[in-house]
């Protein structure tokens, strides 16, 4: 869902999946609904909330043995920074 100010996504990923390296151009709030993920700042499990501020940069990986389901709300698109994922920037996530 997207309005003029926010994008709301439900993201489901399998254990071991890597979310492409990206940086934020606004605020992003992620609620872990089930499963686990980790990034450079820690490990997050069901019920945890991650706050990614403008200019933050990370590459989350799905941890544990079950799929991870997250609700993500952002007020600006992310910018993928990996060598092979920069083309994804045309989609404006």
C-alpha cells in the first residue's frame, strides 16, 4: 500500500535469505510479526520493532529456522547499494 507520504509492505522471507544492502532516505519502522532477522545492529525476533533513521545503512539476513514475516512502514524509498542490486532502485521501494 502506498500513499503520497508512506509505503506499507508485508515482507515474508525464508531462513538464510539476505535482504539486499541498502540505505534509507527517510524513516522506516519494521515490526517482526514472526521469525527472526539480524543485521549489523542485532538480532530481532517476534514483537521486536526496528527503527531505521534517515541515512542508516544495513543488509538484514533472515535468522533461525522458520520464515520471517515483517510489517514495514517507510516515509521514503530505500536505495539499494550492492553491485548487482542497484538496478532495483528503479522500482522505488
